[in-house]
C-alpha cells in the first residue's frame, strides 16, 4: 500500500481491504468504498515490512549482542 499510494496503513486498519480481496467475485462490477486507517507503526516495523534495516537499528542490535 505504501509503495503504490504513499499511504501508511497499519495491519488492523487494512482489514477492509483484506475482506474486499477475499470477496472479489461477489464485489465484481460493484462500486466499493473502503476505509483504510491507522499509521501506528514504528520506524523499525516499517523498515522490516519494506525489507530494509535502518543503520542505527542494526548498529544498536550489534552493540547489544557484542556486550553480552
């Protein structure tokens, strides 16, 4: 969603989209409006979803492991 529309939607806020995708045959040809909400995600969660790591997060994790 974020890459296609530049909108951040948290997992629970995307439930209407999940339902619409599941019901796509019944909704075919109909006008459908969905409300997608939320943006309650930390920077680390967002980077993990996008498959990237923030340099500071990686460094902090490495320092924590090295100190153990």
